[in-house]
């Protein structure tokens, strides 16, 4: 006879948690639109609740403050972006093709989450008294670079690089970040596949023309 462990959730609890998580995500997406229109400082919890279709008291069932909503937006995008580093990689493909597949997944995410990414780039709210500070953009770039370096260690042979992995990750992260910012601002509607190719080409070959000038 199978005995359910004390910590194992029941099917009803599992469904309830999924519903709770879905509502939280819907609130976060609505909040991103509000922050994009009004800015972090001007947006109120009442504005955020109205955009999500809730009365302000109901919003407190899911979030306790505006800063918690913003922090959760940061965590949502961070989790989705870092998840791209766990996608399958075909080691039989050339280095450029492997890198393009990774960057294409990330650029597609940036395009899908353009509003959210733009809000996070443009907003660095001050921490409220007694609360942890919101992670800043520099920390996010450093985290991205660290995961990129780890991805290179796992999926790129040392002989395929002419510099240390850490330096390769920094160069690729810098070029990628510039393209990500263009996505957030809506200033570049080049197809994602072409942008991924451009990022990889610049990172691997630079911008100097081949042959005599």
C-alpha cells in the first residue's frame, strides 16, 4: 500500500497552487504595462490592482507591496532568461550555429517580454525601509555573463576558442546586451534569426572587413 508522505500536496492543493501562480503571473504582466505607462514612482497599488482586474484589498492576497511586484517581475524575467541556457544543444553543429541557437531563444524571449524588459531597464527603484533592495542592472549583466561562461564550458570545446572562456563570455555578453536593449526600446524589428546571426558574427569576427582596406 502506498502511503502519501506528510509533505506531499494533494491534487486539490496542486490545482490551487497552479491557479495561485497563474493569477500572480497575470498580475505581473498587467503591472509591467502600468509601470511602462506611468513609471515605477508614479504607479500606485490601486493602479496595479485596477489593471489586473482586482480590488486593491484582493491584490494583497498575492503581493504585499509595489516593490514586491517589481522584484517579482525581475525574478520572472531572470528565471525565463536563465532557462534558455538549459535548452538542448546539438554539439554536432558548428560553433556559430550553436551560439546562434542560444541567442535566438534569448532574443525571442526579449521580443515576447519587450514591455517587461523595457521597464526593468528603465527603472531602478530605491529600496523601501526594512526591505531588501531590488537587484540592479549591473548585477543582472554579471549574472548573465556568469551563466554564459558556464554554458561555453559545457558546450564549446577549448580548442574552438582563441581566448579564455571568461573573456569570450564577456565579449558575447556585451554584444548581446546591446541587441537586447534595442529589443526593449522597440528600435529594431530585424527578424530574430538575423539578429542572432549578427550578434554571433560580431562576437566571433568583429566588425573589420576582411582583406585589404
